[in-house]
C-alpha cells in the first residue's frame, strides 16, 4: 500500500554515490535490491570510473536507505559530495 | 536536493570539448574533466550518467549547432551558384569561429559517438542539401554525379583554405591568411568546374 504512495512518475532527486561495484556480477548483486525500490525510477553504475559512481534517479531523497541497501549486499557505498 | 544549473552545465560542456579537442578521447574521463572544469565529479554525474552519455550528448548538441549554422539563410530552391555561396559563407564562418568544435569533431571521427551524432543530424541536413543538388540537376545547372565527387569539388577546396589559415601557412611554408576575396576566387573556380 505505502509503495503506491512512493511510486511517483516524477524524478525529483538525483543521488550520486561512490561505490566499489566494479564488475557486471557486482552490478547484478545490487540490481537485486535496487530494482525492488518503487521510488527509484532509474539507476546506473559507471564501472569505468575510478569511483564506480552509482547514479540514482529517485522520487525521494533516500540517501541513507540506499547506502544501507548497498552495504547490506557487502559493497561499499558513500555519498559523493558536490 | 540537487538542481540543474545551466551555467555549470555549459562550463562542463565547454571544458569537455576543449579537453577532447586537445588530448583526444583516450585520456578523457569524468574525474579529469571535473578537475579541469573546477567542479566535483558528483556535479557532472547530476547531468550525465557516464562518460559515454556525456560525449554522446555533447557530440549531438555540437552537431546540431553546426548543422543549424550551416543551413542559416539557406534556401534549397535557390540557384546553384547562390545556394552554394550561402553554404560556403556559413561553413567558413562556423569553422573559423569554432576552431575547438572542429578539432572536437576531428577527434570523434571513426568513434561510435560520431555515428550517433550523424544519425541525429543527417535527416535535416540531407533533406535540405539533397533537394538543393537535385533541383540544380533538374534545372540543368550541374550534372548528376556521385555524392563523393560532388562534395570533393563543392566543399573540399573551402576546407583546404580553412586548414591553410588555421596552420598560418600553405605550401612550402608560405604565409597564408583566409579572406573573403580568396574564398570568392576559389568559389568561382568551383562553380565553373561543377557547372554544365
């Protein structure tokens, strides 16, 4: 039920994280959790970048929950500051 | 919350074009770009998802800019001489004012970015240019010929002059400066060569 409230079409937040998601296998691991979040409309990992930047387009500013989700899969994740 | 800032975005774009123009694609990366543009990598990631996304969108934008500049005031129904002269003036102005963009395109040659850019701009370009040449053939001003033959005679001489100008010298180190009268003289030879 509450998921419906979060399932907004608009993307108000772009969240940027430094990670150690370096391979397609790593990417699949985190996909398992990220794809389940109704507030995430789109996400990408730049595996070519030194910081393996995870970029998330989200309906809510869920920085802390996302860090928690990624760390629960045993990957490093920290917000990349401006 | 992060907002899109058009000025910042423009600074990132300008810096990326300059970096690719100078050092090519191989050494180009988001972190280096961030350093050069004086922004955090996180800022660049607000606008683009990765290096490929960034280079693809910039090359499409630049390609569209070039197309618009080239087609400015151009009428595909104009006489061959008139239409081609507008093309020459527009192309010369764009190339001389956008040296960096020209270098950027040169670096992109043979890359996948160039293919995507071409896809995006070719429709509009071909539509106007195609009918221009077609009309000239129909009116009996020029002969029908393969595109490569047409381009090599119609435009390559102009780009040879622009190259001489950018290098500051022509053959045997002769000093060279581009001018409208030199362009007109070359143009007259080209039209004579292409005319029936």
